[in-house]
């Protein structure tokens, strides 16, 4: 039996037609589960049409709670009725490209079928143990192997800070989007400034002042952050100004016009800076980025939401090897040579998964190296 269960109409258009159906029930076969309206809130991800007339949920039909994707009509269908079930556009978009993944539930079931049982590698094992090691493997793979990079397009408010995303683990890249839609990399502040974790209020002797509960009184605003936000960025970046004495002017033999000396390459860029403010739980940006559009790319662990709990098929075998090694290495009386064998097997398959998922294309590499024949003028 083939692995593709949706028709082209279901996949590309999000539509499924039912003709010649009698009775009160139909069952849709979308890969995406239907979502019913809850508490009169229009959060449904689908619509139902009967003979070209749009039906109303709870009045004309209802979605079964126990049987997923089963629709029950108030009035029984007859053989001449035509029912059209249509997903909304966000639900259709979320289903595109789903064939490249396998769900974590399928991984667990496949592992139990192939590796657990009489005369198999693992004679007995609880399903809960396999689920635990599968989730841990998915987390570890997400950090440096799987494509678990999420991104958000945000506008920097006047406060110059945006909240850390809910499923954030670590950042990958922060970019400013210019008027042409080109991304300009924003770099971390590194040693330029910092965001203090605690802001104790001090007396004249520099001793922190405590409240009635014995805890330090904290200031509402950091002096360090205030000074950074008010600083003119050109004083740090060395941005060119007409009266700057460190710039060769046009009169100097007309050869070095605009060239600079004495710049620090770490700070000589005009895209701005960002830092992670642990005290406020935000990304903070330099003042020149106010009202700018930025794209925040970050790593999640693949387990934050149900839709994330899926594994690229190119890394499926590596996850099986990880579960094998994790179970065998934590069991008593397992010979060490067996543990080491599956440790090496895990490492080899993880390396193969990284190579496959790196998505290196020879034609793209050739296109880059064509620049080696470019003529240079001195």
C-alpha cells in the first residue's frame, strides 16, 4: 500500500467531494485533522458545502469528538446530495511538504515492531521508555542536525525590545530587512555593552538597600541600558562624516578618497546590534533600529507543539539507532561491547543524517566557484 493517502485535490486544493452518500455521517481523509468551532469562536479550519450551499456548524452539522474527521449532519443525506469539504488556506499551507517528515508516533510504533520482541535486539521494553528516548533524541538532533530553525518577522517598537519567542532555545541569526527586501545581518553586542541581571538600589556607602522582607530593592531601569539606547551609533561604528579628520579627502591625490584608518573591524558596520536581556526576557536592539523590520531566526527543540513532533525521513534511521543505544546503555547486565557497537552505529548514522540534511548541491557550489575566474583590477 502506498504511503500517500490524499488525492491531488485534497493536497493541492484542500477539497474532498462526497457523492451518492446516504445517512448522516461522512469521514474525511485529510492528513490535517479537522478543527471544530469551540464556544462560538470561529476557529474552525474547514467549511462544508451541501449542493453549493454553505452549511453552519452546530446547526446543520457537527464534528465528532471521538472519531476524528467524522462529520454528522442534522438532516440525513440522500443519494443525490453532493458534499464538499474545504480546508482554509492556513490548513492547506501547513500540509504542504509534509511527506518529507515522519511523526514521532510512527517512529515509536515502527521501532517497537522492528526491534522489540522475542528473538529481536530488545526482548522487552515499555512503550513509555521508547517515547522518552525518542523525544530526547529529537531534542538532541534538533540542535545541530535537523531543520528545526523557526523564524519570526517583527517590527522593532520604540522600546527597542521584543519578547523572546515561546519555543526559543538559541538564536541562529538576526537580520534587518531594508527597503529592497534584502536582509542585513545584525550582530550581537559582544563586549560593547551588557544588560545587568540585577539592579540593586544602594545607599551612600554603596551597600544594597533591603525591603521589609530582607530582599534587595531593585531599580526599574538600568543605567547601562539607558546610556546605550541614547548613544549616537556613529560614535561607535566610525560612520563617515564630511568633517571627519580621520578620512582621506579628495585633495589627497584623489587615490584614497573615503578610506579610513584606525577602525575596529568588530564595530565597523552599519546594521546595528542586538543583545539578549535575561532580566526582561527580551531581545534588545540599538537605537538606530527603531521601527525597522527584522527577522529573528532561532532554534527550537522540536517538541514545543504537536506539529513540530516530526522527524525528517533522512534522519529516521539515525533516530532508531539513537533509541537502540539509549535503551541498551541504560540496562543492567548489558555487555559493554554491545553498548559500544551501538554507540558507533548511532554516531555513523547521525553523521550520515547530517550529510543528507546539509542539502549540498553540486550546481550551487559550481556557481560560487565560478567567481575564481573573475578579473581583479589593482
